[in-house]
């Protein structure tokens, strides 16, 4: 649960394994003044992750911790937690981090680890979910930011974005449409945390001060009328 609203920037630790496009979206949101946060450290389990270069270009401290050098997942997580604590991190953000976290990390940062998944959870957890959505024939797909728990992609949901799926879509075209929305909703979820507006109640994340619109939009695919 986030602290009460503070004017002080939220101290972030970002974990990556790959290209780091969501890391870049967070860096850009901070640069535009849309997110009151400071990335204290970016940690990757892969030395060749391009996200490390993105962080270096932004003047952010980076660290590589190779998970293969540890005898167990718990030992790796103890090192992760130690480095994040040393950097005085308040919120841990997983941005394409391809490792499941153990109870060691979850206990070190309870309700303070966020992740993003390219599907509308609880549908399509796990890997290759955009292909699964296309193959299943769903009319909508999307992305989800959630608090990490010990299960796979099953933590309390913070924010979601939905996108239409068209008959001509491939895994690649749907992935690109979803990724554009990931870059929008991840900074928003972090901002809500920084503002102290998130409260975890069982499976639900309550957002303080959120008002439902009087006439909420309705998404229908295919549309009821054709142009």
C-alpha cells in the first residue's frame, strides 16, 4: 500500500530482462512532469538487455545480477532485495523482467511490487498471450498492471486498458497495439501509488477519490453499425 500523498518523488527500482520499452515510457513520463518519481536503480538479470542502455542514457544507475550464478531462486532474490534496499527503493517496478519472484522479494516489499502483463487478466496469464488471444478469437485484448503475488499473473489489479482485436490481426500487430497502451497505463499506476491513492483489500485495489463517469463509454467489437 502506498504512503500518504507526498510532494516528494517516489523512489523506484526497475527490474528488466530485455529491451525496456516500458522503462523508457516511465523515464519519459518523469521527464514530462507527469510522474513524480525518481528511478534509483535499474537491475537486469541479463547483461545484454538493451534497457540497460536506455537507463545509462538517462543517467540512471544500472546493475547486472546474473540469476544463473545463484544456487536457488531465493538466493537470487535475497541479492535483489539487498540491492533495492541499499538504493532506498520504495516501489519495485517489473518492466519485462522474465523471472518469477519468490516469497523472499514479496516479503521484502509487500504490496510494493508492480508488474504489467499484455492481456486482460485473469484471461491469458503466462507467456505468448497475444498469440493465444488471436487464436482464441476474442474481440478485445489489452494489458493489466497489478501488484505481484506468489502466483503467476494473478495479483490484485490496479489498471487495465482494452484494445479491439480484428480478424486480420496477427500476434505481431496485436502486440504492437497492446504495447502502446502499456506505455500509457504503467506510469498512471505508478502515479496513483505515489499519490497514496491505492488500497489493497483482498483481491481488489481500491482507488481513493475515483469517481465513475455518469455515461461511461461502451466498447463493442464489431460495431453495431458499419460506416
